[in-house]
């Protein structure tokens, strides 16, 4: 029996409740079309590293400079992860310790900004930025002044407006990247603007790392000072993040790497999760293979095909389409709210997430849009032909719930939502699609 098999048996014996939840989640993942653009499947190798003996050790500090004894093995693991990250991205410095993307971005601010004084200029949440790019509900917006930028009428970044805001607001750091950006990010232009105002430039490439590695999205390395990527999205690794400093970053600030390292530990975190570091190293190795280039290119091909088909069904895509792994649908013309659509799709076995669209008049719990993407279905081996079916199902589901408009009145809206939830989970048409989806998905095994 494999080590993994034994582990499951032990879990089943010790805690059948959790064991059953794990099994239920494995089944769910198999049976549904997972098209949330920030999610992906991991390989068995990544999983094995994650569930390994490397979970035990305390290793505060960095390789060869630890505060605990017994770190020879862990040092090797962390050095290997660093080396692989540096080589794959072409950077002189990598920190693989951040627990996840949010603490990684926070560490950058801690390293470079003075609280309540230095300004963060990131993309507004409604425009597709991340919470940690200066949203007022996040520590990034609570502890630092912010100057958000937004999108132009065409649903794309308006770089001229961005430059004007930067000139006026004089941010200490500009953040580019986001969570709902369907278009190529012009890192070169961002670099010119940051240089003009003397700001640090942080590229948060969490969503598009895999595409950059595959060469199907421009590379930020030459233009930015710091790069943050999560490791669990298009990179197909464990939850986690990597912070990197570029040559340009070191030229601007020779202390930059040191500042970032000190901010991660001891500034923000304690002991690194060495099992996570090992799993990141495995994911980086997998991403350095030629097959990963094909994978990244296929993600984009699938997404473009899906977009084309959806446009054919009259869907209104923010910015009119996609250049990457992600599609943002504005459902206003379909007379369906994003929350209603996402729930109905889930009943039909298609897992997406509701999302705000630029200048959304609706509150975040009931946004007007839907965010979808192709990284996970591409990991299962789906290609353009499969995307035609996916689009068809999406259209049938949306047509089924078209006209279920949310009342404006808050009280009535909550009541409508509760009633809708009860009703939609029993919808025969949607349940029939869920069963078709399940059969369809069974032909594409998980990695
Ligand atoms: C996912 C994401 C993050 C945060 O990552 P967590 O691991 O969820 O904390 C930060 N920035 C961007 C652009 C992301 O997409």
C-alpha cells in the first residue's frame, strides 16, 4: 500500500468524520466543472510533499542561520526551493517562506512603507484589484493611505489616467496585478510610471504566474522591483507564496532583498511551513518542464474559445474578451444577478464565483458579474472542443434563471434570496445538467 493509502486509512480510523469530508471533497472535485480562475488541482507529488515529515520542524530564520537546531535537511529543502524559483523566474533573490499571498503582500508593505504615511497605489477592488492592494477593509488600506486606480470605459487599465494619479498622489509603492483582470498587463508601462514618480513597483502575478512561465503573458522581471506570486493558482502548487526581488529592484535599493526577508521573518511570521516549502519546490520543478509550457498555452486557448462561445450566446464580457485564463461576465443584459447565476450554475455542477464588474451598482454579496477561468479544467486535459460544451451549459443555466431579478429593497432582497436558494436546488433541468456534467467530467481524471 502506498504511503498515501496508509495515511488515509489512519485518518479513517482516527477521525472518520474528517475522513468522510475528505472523501466527499475528492468526489465533488471529480464530479464538477471547476472554473473558478484562482483554483487548480495539484499533482500527487505536490500532495505527498505537503503531507510529509517536513511538517514537524521549527526553522525560524533562513537557511544556515536558524534559531533552532536540527535544520540540516530543512536548509536543503529551502535552498532548493529558492534556487528553483530564482532560475525559473530569472531573479537574483527569492523568499519562499510567506504563508500565503496576503501575508506576502503585507510583508512588502512592512518592508518598504511607513504606516499612516507612505501611500499604496493599487487597483481598486471593484476594478479587479486584490483586497491587499489597499482596500479599506484590509490592513493594507487601514494602516496605509491609498490612491486606487480604476479601469477606463473599455474595461481596460487606462494607463494615462494611472500616470496622472501617480504624479498627483506620489505613492511610495505602485501595485500592478489583480484578481479579475482578463487582459494583458503592460508591465513596461507600469515600470515607466513608477520610475517617473520614484515609486517601488510590486507586480502581484498570483493569477498569471503559470502563463508567464509558459511564455504566454509578458514577463514583469525587467520592469518591476518586487514580484509576489501565490503558488496555488496557475502554478499548480500548494497554498503559499513567493516574494522575489529583481535586478532592477536591487539597483534601486541595494537593501531591498534584506528588507523583504526581515519583513517576512521576524517582521510578520514565525516559523516557516517547511512541508509547504518542499511542495512549492516540487511545483516549481514541474513548472520548469516543457509540458508546463504546453499547459499554459492551452489554458489561454481554452479561455479564448470559451469567451468566443459565450459572446456567441450574447454574453457581455468585461473588456470584450480575454487575453489570459480569466473571463469576467457582466450579466446585466441577461437580467440575472451574479449571485443568482453562480448558485444556479453550482446546482448544475459548474462551479464559478460571483464577482463585481467595473462600476458595479450592486453590493459585493450581490454583484452583477461572474468570474470564470480555465486553469483547473485545462489541468484535467480539456481542450477547445470541451469549452464549446461548457459554454452551452452555462447558457442553458443562465436562460433558466433569467428574469429572477433581485428586489431593490434590502429586506425583500434577503427574503427573495432565501426562497430562491430553496427553490433552485430542486430545479430538475439544472440537476439533469449536473448529471451530464458528471458523466462528461469522468472522462477527464484529476492529476
Ligand atoms: C489570490 C491572490 C492574493 C492572495 O492570496 P491568498 O493566498 O488568498 O492570501 C493576492 N493577490 C492576488 C492578485 C491574488 O489573486
